[in-house]
C-alpha cells in the first residue's frame, strides 16, 4: 500500500503545481484560489491553504470558501474566527437560497396560515 499512497501524494503535488501555473493567467479567479486551497490542504500545506482561501474570500464571499477556511482555522485552534466564518457562510447560503438580502435583526418572514 505504501507505493500506491506515495504515488497518490505525488499526483496531488503535481496537480497543485499545475494549478498554480494557471494562477498566473487567472490571478483574480476566486474558484481557482479555492481549488488551490483545497489542493494545499491535501498536501498538508496549512499556511498555503489558508492564504489561498483568504485570497479567494477577498474576491468573492462564497459559502463554500467560508466553510473551508473555517474548518482549517478550527484545526489550527482559531476557534473564534472559525465560528464567525461558519456563521457568515450560513448567512450567505441562506441569502442565496431565499433570493433575498437578509436584514440583520429583522424578524423572519411568516408563513401563511393553512385555512
């Protein structure tokens, strides 16, 4: 099993290097930065993963990216920031699902009563 695992790790490293090459042509691609963060996680490059997730969030506040960075921060012991990012991601997801902009402190919409 060891040679197979080593081969898989090399493949992931190659994917990361390849994707980092694309970054030169697409420096403002939030999706590519998210992917680079995930590949960095698989390579156990925590700092690099964090940098890519942060850069992606700077370009696009996406729920998936919030969740990825929140999970990483929790593992790194940054629980408070992790919790804030999870909450932000859920808020973003809620707005996308409802198609409305949420107002902080507003009461949730009431469902019509069944007659």
